[in-house]
């Protein structure tokens, strides 16, 4: 079975588009089958984008599991001086994120495979609607890999459905030595703030 977290989605291409409308921006985004939430911007993503403070205005920022790019492009719009790394394992998602950034004239978005980010890059902010459905161990491995790349003053915001384990994830993050707090609880989603 093909998943949106497969590197090469096996489903036939069915291009579409969605509108991301937030108080400060409106983006028309290309989507396709085989990527996360191709019919509409996911509720969790919207909760994240409507509730987090503006990202740092310079430095490197990360959208972990970028899909077709709604989070990365919002970061880039809100922090035009920063470089936004849009990373995913799904090659179709990365192509869409790249095209969407180009269409929006956001030339500081870098859409790259999760294994292609240079090791020396550290992030001042990470925003993510992480792929909870990859499984607990894979999720923990992924978060450990990227949260350790936060700068000392960096901050991550993760949006997770309450019934998919947001509270246990918050506990686990604390057990690993990160500061993890619940910033927002809305529409069955929690936004967790994570700092080193």
C-alpha cells in the first residue's frame, strides 16, 4: 500500500489545487494524489499556522515533512530574510513544494529530500505537522534527528492530534531532555512548543 510518507507514491497522479487563506496571506497551492491532505489544507496544519508566533526573520528554518508546502511557504512569507528548508521523503511532495514556492516567488525556500540537508545547517525554528502514522519508533527517531539540530535559542512547534498521542509525545520529549509545553489546544489538536 502506498502512503504519503513513501518516497515514490504508487498512486496515479491526479493534480489539483487548494487555497491556503490565513489572516496575513493567501496562497494557491498545487497538490496531487499520493501526498498528505491533497484535497484541502489539513486542520492540524491550519491550527499550527494560525497559532504560532512569527518565525525568526533570518537564519535557517525547517518545515519537517513539508508535503506540498503550506507550512514552508507560510514561514517564507512571514520571514522573507530567512532560508526555509522544506524537507520530506516523498519526491512528489518535494516537486510540488518547489513549484508552489516558485509560483509564489519565494526564492529562499529549498525543497530537498530529508537526507540532503547539509549536516552543518542548524535551525532557529522548526515547524511541523509530523507524520505520526509512520509509527512511534520512526517518529521518535525522526524528531530526535531534527530537534538536536535546533540552535541554542531555537524553538520547534509541532502540531499533533490529541487522539494520536500528543500528550504521550509531550511526555516523551520531556524524558529526552527537551523543554516541551502545550501552547494551544484547539479542534482536537495540540501545538507543542519544544526548546533545547
